[in-house]
């Protein structure tokens, strides 16, 4: 890859991407809004435990909490979280702040890729205009948009960035070719090209929804069986003998 | 097996059980409330297409719509449906009618096994008393209860009665031993003994609920994506590239 790569957001999603890009493509900077996170990473400490000390200190990744680090990057990957509001609606504030921070640093010809979980349309209809507004550049002409949903399974050292098939999608064939080169360099499991950014966004939403719904069902079942003095563990052991029963268990996320 | 075996209800669940028992244990009668169904089966025609003509006519199963056929059976397997009412509550009427038909024919020492999908407690707290009432016999002393949830996947010729692990549960160790012999004779995939009838009932309920919920999610998703002009087929193809995405699709039952 030519030109600087910047990763915005160095949590459990962004850090593995930034480290892998630094190792395999070089010339990668990581930006995070948290000075504490950046200081810890500089000391080789990743509190999310995705990246070990030795790898973090030897990968060549530059990290910073100064937006100046984003200046002139050719490719920017945004991995900020998308929480929900108290009313349980999507909270796009971190995305908006990322676009407002990044926009003024954006150069012509840049590709901005989002990895955050969003409802279909957010990348092109909301983030693109935010970037255009903050940069004074034209979406789709002066800068391109891409989307590649993160599939990190926190704490899972078998299914990692490198070993999970990654979806890529872009707003043009040229941008898609750039994403193919970018992610192809770090994802050994291979890429899957979605027909549109919206389809890729939708796929990520239903992946999360399906998982959450199945865990929620187990939680409801556990509540009901507790009241009936039936052991949920026993019931799951029985149901698990059916060839197509899905082994979800009660819990917060799994 | 000694003594007559009777199967009450010859739908897509009961017929395969009755045919397999007739073939492997002999001395099996099948009872169905529908004279039309019985006439068709006698002619070798199974409209559910679970059992072919040749097997049906050669298995040795006697079928009848006369409750007298149930007289004196040592083991009775009840496979009647459990629909829902207009208010979407469980409709136990077919189970109640089966118990009222069967009760007067029940002999001392009989084992009555239910395969119907029911909420936990129905076999022992509802069907048992119905049988006691209709027979004048004492539940647990004069007759025993068992439960073995059906796992038939209609139209699936790979996952069949013989090839699906079957849960068995009973109200006593003696009854469980009888069920082990009974189902062990026809289920090649092996049996799984539940610690109680209630646990086995609960396992069946969550198997169905999990499947229904996942299909319902896909139906909801398809409705939403249609309104957004996003192809659900495309989205499912993308999501399906994740190692743990579950390949449910929109539909009525699958």
C-alpha cells in the first residue's frame, strides 16, 4: 500500500486492524480520543487483551491522541463504537465526532472505511455528508467511502481478525479494489465482496441481532424454568441432543 | 416386547413410530380418530409421505378408528397434536380426548407414553389425572407415565425417527427401563435419558421455540429490508460468511 494508513479508534476492533496493517503494510498510525489508552498502548499494554506486549511493541504502529496524526492519510479506517441511547436508539455521536475530527485532515483521493456496526444507510447517507461538511470535499468525487463490518469476537483467539472471513463493500469499483488490497494484506481467511455498502451494513446488523436474540431467549427461558423449579442446565443438555439445536446459553453476550 | 403396543394418533409423528414398532417388535396397533386416514393407510397411502406404499403394506401394522383396538394394550404411545387456540394459548383438547378414549381401555400395569409437544407438567399433572379419571386406575401405581418428545422433521428423509437421538423420560425407573427397551428397538441413533418428564417436556418446548424465533426473526428482517429496497437474499449471503451465523431463512416453518 502506498501512503499513510490511519485507524481511528483503538479499541478491541481498531487495535488488531492497526497492528496487522502496521506489520504487513507499514506506515500506519492509530488515533484514539483517549490519552490514557494511547499512553498504555505506547507502553505496550492493551487492556482489551487482544494484542500481547511483544507484538504491540514490535509491530511498528504509531499511536496518538492528536488529530494531527491523521493529516494527509490516504486510507482511514474508522472503528469507533456505536452504542445506544437511554431510549435504546442508535447513538451515532462517536461516529459524528470521528467524522468531525477526521474531516479537516482529509486529503483529496482519500478512502474512508467504516467498520462500526450501523443500520443500513449510515455510511453513505449520514457519515459521508458529515465528512463532506467537515472537509469541504465532495463525497464520491474527492473522497471515497467503504464499509467492512468488524467481526471480532472479544477474547476468542481462534476466530481473530486474520482468520475470520471479512466482508468488504465500497461506493465504487475503484474504491473496492483499494479495499481488496488493504484487507487482503491482513485477512488470511479471505474477503467477501458485498454488492453494496447497504447490504454489508445490513448483514452486520442481522449477525448481531440473531446472536442477541438467541441469548435473550435463553435468558427468558432460564427465568421461566427457575420459577418452575426446573434446571435450565438439565433442559439445555436434553435439547442439545437434537442435531439442529443451537447451543446458546444464558448470559450477557454469550 | 411382550404385549400389545398401541399408537394413538397416526399423523406424521405417530405413523413412523407405529410402523417401526410393527416391523421390529410386532403386535402393534395404530388408532386414529379419522376414518378417512385409517382407510387410506389400509390402502397403503400415507398422505404425509413419511412412509412409502411398500413399507406401509408390508410392516404388519394393524390400523383402526375403533377405540376397541386399544383394549388391553401394555404400552400406549400418544402422538396427537397440540395446536393453539384462537387466543394463542395451548389447546390440550386433542390430548384430553385421547385420554378419555384411551382411559376406559387401560389395563393395570400399562405404560402410557406421550410424544406431543406440551409445556412442563402436562404429562404428569394434567394427562395423568385425565387417564386416572377415565380409567378408574391409580396414576403411578396401576399405570405408569412416560414422555418422549417427537423430533420428526416432516419431509426430511435424512433425519428420521430411526436416525434422530430420542429423549426418553418416565415417572419411575421401572417405567424408564420399559421405555429404553421400547424405543431402543426402533431408534438406531440412540436414546438420551432425561432426569425427569418435566425436563424432557421443557427441552421439547425450547427446541420448537428456538427454531420458531429464528425463523420469525428472518421474516421480520425480510419485511424491513423490503421496505428499504435491500435484497434479503443478498444480506443473508453476506451474513452467511460469518462462521457462527445460523442459516435460517424467511418462511412459515423453515
